[in-house]
């Protein structure tokens, strides 16, 4: 029996509609946007707010996003897929900790052990890690929130450094405490709580995960967590390839294949070759997982921040990226600020010193596309006002601007 085909244009329609980029499918708030996208990237703090702005009603405020993060705590920061910082609603947080927490925390511990064993200053690397771990948990058990610097000042057990680049011009010493905190974050024991800086900067104060949430995080097996995350991903991003899922999760083929089998996904052909997976109720001949089918949406202008979950949602990106990868992604694979038209990346954008937003085309644009992108840039500039905007990565197209 031959497989059904999902074309690139159908995939772009799904992307626009299901990822809240089509104006008729906006999310109600930042929590819904994060839930649909299976998390918002948070390595660059401003990405959380800008990714929400791109998907929510124009009345969204930065303050409402901060309220979800720090007051309601309906969004929680967590080190997750690919050892990347994300913002999750609570239910997806539990799924992520279950699916990926053991793997990431073990990796963090292994990497610490490697470096500690290379250092002449640690006689018992395993003992040092466990002592540091218990010291952090005990200090945060009372509900206080402390930065990594404050923890190091209070806890002599954390006062460990390793040397790097000995004999080179870039020689130096690096504290071990951030790595201990990352390990505990990955396993779901502690969490980045209040942010001591403004919305576009980051100085987190760490606190106990159960105390921050007001409840214990539900436990979930690695397999069940994979099934939950992959099921969510396919509803929003599907069809996707096995390569997409293994990369996005930072997991293994074995774990991904087991989850795909459990979900009874259906294989489809993708335009240009390749095999994708969709959920059983999401075949192209039906109404689709969102009940809307694959009817095209009107061409629309979209501006997304660096490391946006749509830009970073796939490993095999040709259907929306075309040949622009060298201009959009840096050598480490970080996607920059992007401008979209009709479901494709057609350029980037940057903020000028006078707070206006300028679109940088990466291909010839129609008058309609250029007008729409410039109008969207004006909307973003108005939303930001004179607020500073610190970004973390400079896309290749933006160097020198």
C-alpha cells in the first residue's frame, strides 16, 4: 500500500495554523502558546516574550508573561531538550523531567566527573559532587531563593574551581557551582525562580522545585515522557521525520522509535523525498488534528526572535528554510531572528539604535510581502517601545549591521 503524500505547501499551512502564526489561530495567552509549542526557548530571556508576542493577541504585555513566570508560576524554566533552557507549562514540565531528566542530569554529572578528575585539586570527585548536591538541597529546603553567587558564598562545599587552557592566552578558572545547579535542575530538584534583572536579562535565583510549585512534580517514566512529548510535537509540528524528533529531543533513536510505535503513528511521504510521521487522526485526506484540514491560509508576515521554537523545531528544515541556512544559523546551530512570508523564512530583522525594526531580505520580495513585513516591524517596534533588547546570538546575515 502506497503512503499518502504531504507536500511542502501543506506543511507550511500546518506550520502557520497550528503554531499560532496565522492571525486566525492566535493563542489566548503565553501559557497556551508555550503549551502548543511544547515549550518556548529561554536561553535568551527576551525570546520567551517575543515568541509569545508573535503568537498571542496584540494586547499581550511583557508584564503578563512575567506574571506567568514568577507570580502564577504557570510557566516554569527548565533545562531540557538538547541541554537547552526552555519555559514549560507545568504538565509539560513533568513530561520533560520524566523523559529527559535522567539522561541530562547523568550527562551533567559525567562531564563534571571528567573535569574534576583532570584537576589536581579534587581528591574525591564523586564525593565532592554528592556533598555539593546535598548542600544545595539543604540550603534551599527552607524556601529561600538564592543566586549561584549567593549559594557559593554561603556554602563552602561549593567553593570549587577547575582550571582551563593552562599555558594558553585564554587560561582561566571556572566555578563548578553552575554545573551542580544545572544537574539538579535537569533532575527536577531545583528551579530557576525569581529573576533579579529585567525581562530581557537573566540573573536567576534558584529555589526548591516543590516549594516553587507548591506541590511535588508528578513522576513519569522515561518511555511515557517520550510518548507524551512526541505526541504533543506531532500535533503541532507534524509531519516530522525520525531525524527531526531525535534531534529535537536530544534523545536516542531507540527511545523515539519505541514512542512512535506506542503512538501508532502513520508514515507519510514528504515532498522531495523522506518519510514523515503523523498521528493516526492527522492524515492529509482528513480534517487534521486541529480540525481545520490543510486548506491554505492567506500569505502573512511573521517576525520571530532568535531561537524561536518554530525556527528550531525541526532538524530537516528545507520546507520552510530553503537555501538560507548559512545566513540564518551560526556555526553552533543557533537560529537568528527571522522574517517569514507565506510560511517560509525570507529574511531576518534587527533593531536599530533608534528602536525601529529593519527587515533584512534574504531573497527578492514582492511588494505585498515587503509592505506586510514592514508593517509587522512597526508593530513590534511599538510593542517594544524604548525598552532595551539584549539578544544572545548574531545571525550571519546581521554581522556588521
